[in-house]
C-alpha cells in the first residue's frame, strides 16, 4: 500500500530509564529504531526521524525547533517538514508497531488527528496528525514551550479510536507499547520468542 503520509519517528527522549539511547537498543538483533522504521515503511510511508541526533539507518534526521524539546516539538518539526501531508507519529520505543494499524489509522481520517484510546488514555505517540494542527501547536507552545502532546488535545479536533474498533483490525495494543526500561525490553524479547 502506497501512502502520501510521512512516518515520523520521535527520537528525542533522554532514555534515562533504559540507560542507553533507545533508538539503538538491540531487539532480536536489530536496533529498536529500525523496528519502528520497518513498520512504517511496510505501511507505505516515507520515513524520517525527529528530535534526536542519533541517526537510525539512512533515514533523514531533523532536529527539534530551537528552544523546544519533547514529543510536541517533534510533532511540530514533522508537520513543518511534511509539506502539508498527513503525519503518522511513532515513538522510537514502540518496536511492536503494526503496519496494519498505521494503515487503519490513516484510513480513519476525518479530523485534525486520529488517536487510539487504550484504557481511556489517548495514545498520542502512535497517531495521525494533519497540518491543520500547526496553529494550535504554535499557540500551545508559545504559552508553554514544554507543553505535552496531551495539552494539544484541548485545541484540536481529534477522532479517538476506541478499543472495540482497533480490535476489529487485529490490533491488541502492542503497537503503542513502550519499551522504557531493561525489564520492558526483556518482556518484548519474550513476546517475540
């Protein structure tokens, strides 16, 4: 499936709980960042990384806007880079991202953002955003440069995808499962067998 969307991998975290750069942590012999990139490519997206300085494969790496950091800064950079294309955001620590989930969320396009809900929590780093979010991001970050992705939700029109809907396409929540610690990594290794 070809898509005109951009697959944006957010790589700007400090990785303090992991103890090393999560993008480069090996999972079944491959850096975790490449697991995410491979899933986005399998969904038909162009891939680039945002926020970090560590290169993942041959993918273009774009720094956060000056004076900003965090996922919202990465989203801003990705939307500006995307030339008005939809952007699928994925965190570098979500190596179980499923291509069919990327495709399903992109095809659910009706609002500024399409975001899965899991246990009533918006999974903001495994979601689709469009350029219409840019004014809201600029407004939120002008007041608070450290604003969170969840802060943005008050200012945009988002479609929240409920668990019964994402379960219909075969998602079980693994796409947004974060690997933040060595214990999380061991659990994902076990899942992969």
